[in-house]
């Protein structure tokens, strides 16, 4: 059995290393591959994916994708996506499925899918006209402006001043980018991260904002704390994961007076903060899931 961990980082990230160790402990051959080095080959006679021009990946049983990397052009993103689709077409298990990764990566589309599945989400508007964004902000009061595609909270701005909304929206507009506006709903200075693998939930943690800030991303200094996983919270997280057809995920959930709302579902979640808070290493569970799926 052979599995590839795919990411664009020149050196495997912490989560990638943990996955590699988990597979090796289970006597599975594992390799780390940079996405930009994967090559797609197509002819009248065959279709194959390799590394560089000579090394073929025909012997892979599965690929665990840990990120698509930062891409400057649509063409590069499409190439990377298409290489992963080609692996799927060749019968190689890709985790998470590339279509599901794309859904989760697109905050607009993922929110639509979550709502369609009957899950609660924050009031959100996605516009191109900066004056529409300003009017929405006036109506909602405090809003968060986010990039449509992004991670770890970078680029997100909390605004209650319509002039700030205008300035940020105008900058996005000048770069040809849509404006993603979301009503700020936070009841406490924290949110919840739940890790889902397969049909089960591994655990949950609170993520507390650093003093003087509003973001709860661990990468930006948030403090984590294990929390009791209620049946309701577990159900919401599993439903959100299934709504995007993901095999594992990190679900970000907010607490409001009206119950839980889903902020985001991460298809390639980081879990260092979760592992520290709960003592649970998701890599072990993901490896078990992938092996079961290969054997089934």
C-alpha cells in the first residue's frame, strides 16, 4: 500500500509530517509530493500523472491533499485542480475529494451549500458594488469583510464604520475582487472548532481571541481550550461536513442567542492547537480512515 501526502510547501508542514508518521506506523509506504511538481500526461494511448517528466505515480493507492498552495493566477489553480482530478479519474483515492476541497475553499459557495442543507449560517452578502456593501453595513451595524478565498483569518476585517467598509470595499473593487460582507454575530470572545473524521467527531475546542483582537485563529495567537462535545454540536459538525461531501474537516462554529451558526468548514484544517488542547492527534484517525477506504 502506498500513499502520497500532497502540499505545496517545500518542506512538509507539521500536519503533513504527522500524517506521514501515522501511515508509517501502520506499515504503509508514504511519500511527500509538492503539488507544483506533479505533471499531467495525456495522449491517445494513455493518461498518467508523474513527478517531473520521468517518475510515474501509477503505484499510488491514495493521496491526502493538505493544501493547494498560494496561486497567483486562475490558470495555475486550474492546473493543480485538474492534476488531482486526473488522479481521481485513474482510480486513485484523493482525500479530500478535489470537488469538495474547492467547495470548502470558496466561502460563498460553501455557505450556499450549508444553507441548502438546512444549517444555520450568519447573514451574508456577496457583492461587487462598493455602495451595496456600505448600505448592507449600515443596516447590519458591525460586519466582517472577508476574502472569498483565504485561510487562517488573514485579510478579514471587522468594521462598524461605513467609511471603513467603503475604503476596504473600494480597494477590493479596484483589484477586481468581490466584496464578502458578513454580519458580526459573536456572543462571546471565542468560537468553536470541531474536528470531524469520517462519520464521527474526534472532539471540540474553544478558541479565544487574544486580548485586544477579535480573531480566533490559532495562527494569530488564539488560546485554545478543550470543551465538552454535546450531541447537538456533534450533529451540526457532521452535517456540515457531509453537506460539502468531505471525508474529514475542521468546522468553525459560533454561539448566538438563537443557537449555533457555522462560520466555515475547512477541507484541509490545521490541528496543532486542537491536538494541544484535547490530546487527540487527528492524523492517526485520518490514516485509519484512508486505509479502510483503500481496502473497501
